[in-house]
């Protein structure tokens, strides 16, 4: 009797375990397959890069770690054609083919810098300052928009290395040849129309749109050269003497052009109208023309033997920003 009960208990236990195993296989396998099939179907739909029809309501973003591409109209409100942008970055300035004779004319005290040539050589030092750009525009197509932009950079302190003079005649001894240093404050401003081309099929990753863009703009710009000074140091009568010559301000206008490239990111839903920008742009600010020229100093009548100039002033600006569609 006891053996019969144990045998029945063992058989019933085995039947129960087998039933649980079968139930687990039957119910779990279709659900898992269904989830995988749905995700693969949505990924396949989005990867076709086709429009969803007259409306983007048929489109469903996939919250997936696997990136995919879709038409930008699926994830962008087609009625929001106006936009405004703001970005801020750090300006890295470069000076091409700098020229100048930093000898101060007429001559300094006691004529110690007569017949002296002080050419530019070495580096131009400056402090990095923020660059701001504001723009407002209109989206003509999903992949093309136009805008009017204003770019501003100020508070740049320019300073050359200490420039040793060269005696041109035997009348000037090496002990009395002056050493000069040029300093100035620089501000840059430009206003220009801007064209932006954006990739029509952005990458979607974890419900975020990431679209590459390329912009170009041309317009006028202004360079503001203020607090312009030349520091001269020389030896006379065994004494070291310094002389500071303050020159007139100068505001030359020039042609400006810019190329801008980056990534625009936002939530991959049409009702999200705030985007984040990450990019870098190249800007050409034109020539630097005749800063410190003698006949532009008015009644002060002190200037540079050959004014400070450069063939081109340009900058690279890595930046972050925001865009609002409305």
C-alpha cells in the first residue's frame, strides 16, 4: 500500500512538471516572437525611406538601440515653417600673411629710431572669446531653408611678440635700436543671408532624430580696431626708455563668407519643435587694412612706417546651440 501511494505521487509530480514545461513553451514563445516581429516590421518600414502618405500620423518611431533612417517629414511638423536659431562657440582666429613696419614715425625722442626697420615676425597672441550667432529664417523644403544671420565677437586683445629692430645704416648703434610691440582690441560683426541644406533622411536612434546639415552665407562685415598702441623700448645715454604711441581707431568694412556644418538633434516626434545643434564653422573676415597708417592719425601725426595689415583674417568656431520652429 505504501509503495502504491509513493508510485502514484511520483507519477502525478512528473505529470505536473511536464504540464508546466509545455505551458511555458506554448505561451512564452509566441509572445517573444510577436515582439521581435513587430520591431523588425517597424524597422523595415522605416528603412524603406518612403513617405507615409499625406500625413505622418501613420508613422511610429521605434525606441531601439539599432539606428535606422526615415523620411524627415515623418518626424517634423510640416506646418512649422518659420524658425529661429541661437548658438554660442569659441572663436579661434588666424592671420594670413601679416605685414608691417612697426617703427614709429616721425622719429622718437632724440631720433633714436631714425633709419630703423622693425618688421613683423613671430606670432600674434590673443585671448579666446565667445562668438554669438542669431538667425531667423523660413523652411522652404524639408531639406532646404533660408535665414538672415548676425554674428558677433568682441573683446579680443591682439598682441604681437616683442619685435627687434634692424639698423639700416651705420648711424644707429645696436644699443639704440628700439624694440616694438603692437597691441589692439578687436571686435568682429557680420550680417548675412544664409542657406542651409539638411539631410532629408535623418538617423533615428533611441527616439532621437539626428540630421546632418551644411550651411553657407555671404555678406558684409566690420572689423573694430580700438585701443591701438605701439610700445617702443630703446636705450639712450645708458638708460632704458619706453615710449607708448596711441594710434587712431579703425573700422574697416569687408566682404564676409562662411561655411557651417553640424548635427541637429531633437525628439523623433512631429510635435517636438525644439532642436539642439552641435557644429563647427569657418568664417572669413576679409583683409586687415592699414591699421596705424600715418596719414590717418589726424593732428597726432605719429604712426607706423608701414601700417599693420594682413591678407586675410579667418576663424574656426566650434559651437552648441538651439533651434525653435514656430
